[in-house]
C-alpha cells in the first residue's frame, strides 16, 4: 500500500493528527496544525488523499505535512452493529489508517518519531493507535463546547423516561435542556464517548469569550481543556468537492460579490445551508424558506444547493413558480459555489440564515454577522440553542417544518427591530472577542501555548 506525502516539517515536537474523514472536520485540524507550526511544532495530518488534495498546500507552513492515504478497502468487512454514517466512515478510516500505523511502527523498530497524537473526537479507535505509537493522545472537537457537553449527557438508551431526558446545566439553563436537541442515536453517543477514554486533554474549535459557561462546565469535568478557536478553513473548494456544475467558479465568485457591491451597507440577508445542510430538507421546506424570504421584503443572496434526495421532477420545482422573477430586483439566487468568507466580510451583509453547523457559526461570529438558524439534525439544534439563548447572537427557528411566516418574522426581527439591533451589537462584540482571543495574550493564544507546554 502506497502513501502520498506532501510538504516537509520544522523542528520540535512531531504530532500525528487524524481528523474524521470529512472536510468540515479536516478544515479545523489543518488550521490547528498550521497554528502549531508557527511555534516550532511539526505536524503530520493523516487522511484520505482525495480529501487532502482539497487543501491549498501553498498556504501551509513548512512544518505541516499532509499524508494522504488511498481509499483501499480491500479486505474490509463492515461490523454488523454499525449503521450510523459517521460510525461507518470512522471504521473505514480505521482500517486504512491502521495499515499505515502498523507499517510505520515496524519501519521505526517500535519507536516512531511522533511525540503525540491528536484525534478527532469521532475516532475512538485512535486509543489503540496511540498505544501502538506509545504517545499521549489528545482530542480535537471541531464542534462547539456545548455540543460536546451534550454528548457527555445524552441517555444511552431510547427508553429513558421524560425525567432523564432533561439535562441540567444550572449555570446556563436553569430549567434544564431536553436531550432531544442533540439528535444522535444512543449507539453513536456510546461510540463517541469511548473516544474520551484515556485522552490527555481536549482541544476545541471555540474561544472562551463565546462559550464561557460551556467551557467552564467542561473544565469541571475534563482533565485539560484548550479552547483554541476560531480555527477557520484552510480548504480551497474545488469542483470535485461541490459537485457537478456547468458554471465557471470565477464567474460565480464575481456574480455574488459584484451583486453585493451594488447593495447598500448592512442591507442583505445571506442564505446558505452549506454542502450538506439540505440533507434533511424536503421540497416543502425549501418552498417555505423561499416564500418567507419573499414576504420579508429584505434583500437577499441565496446560495442554493438542492437537497440530494429530490427526484428529477422535484428538482424542476425546486423554487416556487415565478419566484426568481418576482424577487429579481432585490434577490440573487446562485446555484454554484460561493466564497462564504468574502460574503460574510462584505459590508452589505447584515445577517446569515444557516443550518447552525459550527464552522459556519464560528465564521459568522468572527465577522460580526448575526445569524438565523434553521437546524435539522446532529449537533445543529444544540449549536442554535446556545447561539440564541446564551451567546445571544441570533434567532433560532423551530426544528423540522417551519412555515414561511416564521422565516419572515425572523428576518424582519433581525433586520428592522430593536432586538435585531442588540443581536448585531452582540455579534460585533464577539467579533472583537474572536480577534483578541487569537492575538498574543488572548485566551485562545494562551490555550495553545498551554497545550504546547503540556506536551
């Protein structure tokens, strides 16, 4: 089995870093490696070569090495008790990564030069990998500190009674929180909790000023917690990642940004549910969102990637009849890839309608943009709840089917009301907090220093 290595390294500790095999998990891991390399720590990121090819290697420092694995599953047999996609993906990566680790240990006479392993929290099998390498193992949680807390507390059985389904966080939610806001199967919670075993500490893609209460709660539970965010994307999206499109990406960039350039400051609602955000959406939900946008009267930029489960007939009816013609003077619907960070940084952008994936929340907060979240699965509802009720940087729509009036009301609230003004002020305050956190002397900068000292 051949392995594809890219980029050399610098002196100091040498960390093996294994993210979950998905770009939203690889992004923060690579960015963490880049930050560590600034301090003389050499980092090797291990994942599938087809995913690492998405990384703009010219932007990485010399101390970061990307080691690509082939997706060779010859001889792999899926365990019968696995059914949840992240668990299946984790075990496939385990099969491929173990081949590399076993060979590496053999080639180095049982004494590999790695000094530490950083694993994604979704990879419990890295407990054994760290033992083979004889190194300490730390976890990186690419999600929020609050969602990690929820993972600790959700019942490990669907039979839990109503009392056991309310999780108590007195310093955050005096009346408790229903575990139903963290919508993962009990088997997945149990699988992931195994990842916490024998971990020397937890690094998180968050910063103290954003999740003070959740981070304090984690520190009461864990040995070491290092919030080192925001860890932003180092990934350059390519056509192979976003899917088939007849549109030229340069023209898509120009279309979105040129349109924003023609709008007044703080006047546009940006709508993007990401590469996977519409997975749980159906045609009715897309129509309700469209009609809510239309009824709000607001200007909007909607980056629309269709739900993957629609039939060809449904794709033809993806938007309400005549919608784009009716809103053409104040709205743009783009069906290609769009440069999200540039859109969020644009002075015309006033709010962000999203699915509450943590990477998108962090990108919005770091740019002072308040959010409207319509979450559907996994950690999204927990992220949306914390952002709305604790950080107070957005509005949370109900889970599942939401009617157009709720969308309209949320947009009007965030764009036109005193409540919306407060949300924008809070977002601007946290924008400053994010910048300070990652600057020398800031909370995330110091957490990174503490982690390096503890190695």
